[in-house]
């Protein structure tokens, strides 16, 4: 088996960056759905479906369902291992973006969440999208390393504060609380998964022999 060189590593990096870009688009579409009119919301869900379809297609090409299927003796170890981890992370992000979109669509005829819940939830969503952007930039940079732990910890802290609010606010509708809790969890996990992709790409660069 030949060692994977810089050219193949660059190809793997570009693929990971493309996946993060699509994941960001999907989560952004899913997040924006509640702010649209019913007609616009339908268009937003169609855009989400397109982004998720493209994302899931790329994930399936990157890593098979079982790691041993489709792996040949000529495959580079770094490509296979990195692809497995990146595909798992981004595939999960696709599932989470779908869940966000489904909740947004189901809530289109409901009253908006109370500001005490909606404001911190929006902040978590925006922070998650920023971290995905940060992960995308990190993947594309030849000198960047993993996402700083502080960036991920900030989102986890925001989620904890939201859960505290959900447990403390009186008169909050139970289903509103459930939706907010699930959405915050989806955003926080998307952020963690994006940071994981950046970490695996950093490891790929670190272990790739130079020509």
C-alpha cells in the first residue's frame, strides 16, 4: 500500500470542507424556516431537502455503511480512516438539521416561543452556525489546527443556561419547552460534530508525509 501524499490529502480536505459548507447551508435553511410565511416556509423546506440530499449523497460516497465494504488494498489508510470519521460526523449533522427543520415546520402555525426561551435559543443556533463556519475555515487553512475547546464550551454553556431557563420559567407550555430543548440539543451537537471534523482534518495533515 502506498503512503498517502499531500495531493490526496488536499483532495480529502476539500471534500471535508465541502461537506461542512453543505451542512451549514442545511442547518441555516432549517433554522430560518420559522421566520418565513407558510408559502415561503414551504420553499425553505424544499431548499433544505435539496441541501440534505446533496449532503447525504456526498456522505455515502465518502464512507460506506460498513467500513470494510468497498475498501480495497490500494486505498490509503489516512483517506479511509479520515473518511469514516468525517462521514459519521457530517451524517449526524444532516440528521440533526432535518430534525430542526421538522420542528420548525411543525411549529409554523403555533404562536412564537416566549422571548425568555426564544432569545437564548436563537443565540445558540447562531453560535452553532458560526462554529461550523469556523470549522470550515479551519479545514481549508493549511496551518490551522482543531477548533479551540473554548468555542465549543461556550455553546455547551449557552445550552445549559437555556435548560435552566426552561426548568425555571413558570407558565411555559410543555411542548414549547420540549421543542426548545430538542432544538438546543441539535444545535449544540452540530457544533460538536463540526469541531470534530476540523480535528480529524488537522490529524490528517499532521500525519501526512511530505513529498
